[in-house]
């Protein structure tokens, strides 16, 4: 598995608990243009063998292709990123082998007027960022999964997205067909961040929805995580360096539930961060933000997010 995925998941979790995503940020204007009204884009799962166990749903990977290059690549679909970007080392490797596919200079920070396909959908970027990450070049000698970038919430901005987890595809639409069987709930959309109202232990809060952090079903504060824990189970600890500090992600087994979109869903795990100051946690609480939910919560379900109308719903198996 690409090492960036797990590292990014834990670092982003730490940043969330530091109220990072609530700070004023200069979010660039959306530069992505999708043709037509409706698009069905498949995704596949990256696997992760970290922490001694196999996570079969570590990251959502969308197949992408570049013009004049026959190789199949992937980009991670990540609602934790407000804009899409490519990884410089990957693009540089592609340029060396297929110079007609892409042109970079040592100072290229943006690719202007760039086209690529996601599934069978052509995406036109008026400009798209190119950034350094902990990635090597392309392995041309093996048929490996090569992740060359991130597709952020600009992909779905001002649209309705249906994430069908069991059948592994995104349906991106300009509008949703109304259905009386769908039970809608409101959510908060700010700075291209998706904040879902949830209730844990009968306490209402907001949870940041991040498709880029499948490592966590629910990331919350220590007190809430311990209240959710099942007795007699050992915690799993992951360490990461963030902003010069060593933080620990402590994951606890649970058989409790989370109330979301007027439904109750079983939780398998809850995670909290050690090394984050009380001041940061309390600041987050004052803003009404209780943490983060990832893909693990929805694996047997269909999640529909109607961004223009700031409403969402979940269909599929729930706790009656």
C-alpha cells in the first residue's frame, strides 16, 4: 500500500483535533469541470497491513488515465482535501517515460488547462496543483497500484454525490431524483468541508466526514472513546510525528452505536489522540465539533450528499 495513505490519515486526524480545519484558510476557487450532468465513477479499495492487521478498506482509489500514456494510475478520493492535486515525483517519472503526457519544470506548482479521465469521465482542470509528497517514482517493471494524486471535494462541489460503498462507485449528479423513501438530514458545508451532525452516547455534535481516513470509524476525544469501549479489549496504538510532536492514535474496540441521519449504526472501533493539548480539545468542543467519521462507518450502505441543498441521507443496514 502507498505509505502516504496511512500517514496522511493519522496526521489529518491530529490536525482535526487541533481544530485545524476550523481555522480561516485560503481555499482556492474550484478549477475542475466535468462535462454534462451525471457521471458514474468506479473506485477500488487500497489495503493496509499496518498495525498487525489487514484493513481491506484503507483508501478509496479512483482509476485515472493521462493523455498519451497507456498506464492505469489511481488517485485517492479524499473529502479531507478541499482541492485536487498531483504528486510531483509521480508526474516527473511519467514525464521521463512519456514526455507527450505531461510537461513539468522545476518550478511547476500548477498545471494549466489539464485534462485527465477518472473512470470514463473526462475532467478538465483550468489549473491543478502539483505538490511534493512522500512518494517515489513510478514502478514501470511491475503492475503495481500507483497513486499519483488526490481528488478532493472540488470534484463534488455544488453537486450531489451518491457513494455506493457495496458496489464501489460514485454517482456525481447536478441534482438528485426525489424519492419519498429517502429521509434527509441537514449538514454543514464550509470551506469544502463536510460536517455531519451525529449523536454519541446521547450527546449531539458535529463530525467531519473524511473519505481519506478510512483508518478510523470514529475519531473523538478520549473521554467519549473510553465511554464507548468494550470491556476486556486491548487498544491499538499508532504513532506519528506532527508539527514536531509525537502523537498517538489510540483505537479501542466497541459494540456501541452512533446516531447519524436519523439512524443508529453499530460502531466497531473508536479512536482518540494522545499528545493533543486540552486547550485544543476544548476549543474543538466549544465549536460543537466532536471529531471525525471515515469510510468504515458506511461500508454496507449508500451515502447521498446533496451539497447544493446541504442535506444528506443514508440507505442500507442500520440498527433497528
